[in-house]
């Protein structure tokens, strides 16, 4: 249990750290990209403002389709007349104007675009030249883009590396922090187990002695004495049941709950238990069975019967008026037992704790009992490799579902 808890805490904290760091990397990538992009656009804009007059002069010189190639330039440009005809340009990649013309919007007077060409990346901007035409300027941003990507991937790799280190350290420190809790839990578990064992024998003797007195000395006791002795017997029975319940839970905690498994006709078992409970049903409570026949389960028959007793007893106890429905079906090779009532229901905030020991959703609802019934039911289901669920609405009732695979 504690190893699972350590692993769960480590996973949650590591995942939280990883998400935080990845979010940080995402934000950092966006900010760096945006800042570099703004600087690149500003650099082209400054170049345009500086060379605008020369671009217009190139238009009037009518150097149609005259291109100069200079790979050492940082900014290239292409000057077009009003008809959209290329007049003059200086480029850093030969015939790149064909790629630009295929990716540019001739109708837009101004635009800013990024073009990916093979392994290279370019930023291009279209600017007007008054009423004389327009110019397309651009620059190679491959180096900057690769730099950002390399920084991002490096940060991503470092994030994974340090997250793994954090996970190992977190698992270790979680174990250290849980040592006092584990010690206290083990001591409590040992106390419950030992106390249950030690109390079981004297309580059994006490109960037997009271029962013997009631049978052998009943005629010698006054009516009041008989009533007192009967009360003592009832309390002794309740104490004996509480000790047995604690013993079951103590064994379950240590994975020592003894199960004598065999193939059991679950349909017949459930029908038999329901018949016994049917006698306890009040006149204003309906009891309905929907048990599919021929369903078998490899299980401990006594424990499964105890499980059914607990769930049915709870349903009938809190359904003074209404209906209790018991269903047994097979769905996708899973045996599903459903016990539904229309009783007082359980508050939504109490549902996560309903299987905790001694937990009582509402003390005013509790009519006797030790508060261990559902804890034992959960232990029995878990020991058989099954699952138990509950859904409930105040004033409308509860549904307990048990699934055996």
C-alpha cells in the first residue's frame, strides 16, 4: 500500500513539474520567436525606408527583369511596376523570385509572410512605392529559426533529464517522509490485530456464560434480572461481531484474509440470500429480484454470502418506504451484482469516504452497527479481484454495483 502511495505521489509531483516546465518552454519559445521576428521585420522596414528612393529610381530606369545575384547580402529585394512586372532586383538565392511570386498575394498592397523552401526559411515583406509600383523585400532567417529550435529541443531534453532525477529523488524523499506514518500505521494495525485475537476468546466465553445462565437459571431470576441478562447477551453478541469484523479487516490489511475458493453457482446463492431477506421486508417496502440463471463464480462462498448480507442489510435498513432491487447479470464476461434502493440516499460529499472504516455519512441515519460493514464488503470484493462502486442521490436512493471478472 505504501509503495503504491509513494509511486502515486511521485508520479503526480513529477507530472506537475513536467507540465510546468513544458509550459515554461512553450512560453519561452513564443516570446523568443516573437522578439526575433519583430527585430527581423524592423530590420527590413528600416532598410525599406532607407532605400525607398533608390527603388523608385530603378522603376524609371526600366531595367526589366534585371536581377543581380549576391549571396553575401543580408536583405534581398525585387522591384515591380504598377502592372506587376519585375523590373529590377538583388537576390541572395538565384531564381528565388519565382518562389516568391508563387507564394505572394498580388492583390494585397502590403503583407508579411514566411516561406519555407527546402531546408531554408525566408521572411518576405511587400511594400508600396507610392503610385509607381511595389517592392518585395526579404531575408534568410534559417539560422535564427534553427537557433530557436535547437534551444527549444535542448531545453526539452534538459527538462526530461531533470524530471527523471526529480522523480528518483522524489520517490526517495517520499519514502523517508512516510516512514513515521508507516510505523504508526503498522503499530495501529498490530494493535487492532492483537486486540481482536485477545478479545475474541474471553468474549466468546462471556457470551456462552450469559447464554448458559439464561437457560439454566432463568427460573431463579426476576423479570427485571432476565431483562438485564438479555441486554447483556445482546451487547456481548454485538461486541463479538465487532471483534470478528476488526479481525477480518486486520487480515485484509496484511493480505492474510483466508479464502476457500471453489466454483459457486452465484445465481442460486444470491437467490437463497434474497429469500432470507425477503422475510425481513416491511409491508411498505417492495423487494424485487432480477437474477440471471446459470452464472458461476470461483470464490469463497461464505465471504460472498457475507458481502451480500452487508449490502442487502444496508439497502433495507435505509429504505423504510420504497423499493429494493437486486440484479445479477453477465456483461462482457464480467459478473455484475447491482443492489438498488429508493431510500434516503447518501450526500455527494460523503460518497468518497463511504468505504472508510467507522465512517458514518450521517449519524442520524445510523441504526446500530459499527460502521465497518462497507469496509468489510470492500475488503471481500478486493480479495476476490473485483471492484465495488456506489452512486447515490439524497432522497432518491443508492446503487451499489459489484463487478467480478
